[in-house]
C-alpha cells in the first residue's frame, strides 16, 4: 500500500476526533497543529477541547488524552501515546 499524505492523515484524525466527541459528549475538539509528531511509520495528532485551545478556558481542558495516531499507509487510526525519542 502506498503512503498517504499528511493532509489525508489529518483528515482521518479529524474524523476520529469528531466521532470521539460525539460518542462522549465532549464538545468541539481540535488538533494542536504545532504539536504534531511525525515518525517513520505514523503521524501523531495531539488534540484538546477547542474552548481551551482557542479561548484558554482551563475548565474545558482535557487531561490524560492520547494523540490520534494515523499510520502512514492509512491502514489504521488509533489513540496512542506519542513516542519520545
């Protein structure tokens, strides 16, 4: 399978976050673009509540959330801890 683009990976991550927010009544979630991590096999998209990221509403901040991991081949989208080098 060929590699998907970063833009396609981001779209898949946004879709996963939309489903997560809807299923758990979390309100709007958004990817923190400046914190995205790329590895040889995947992209990791950190996210938080939009109200926290955009307006600084501390009470809206999420804790303990795992990044959306999108494999470069597009085969899977999961929620996982970002690997540290």
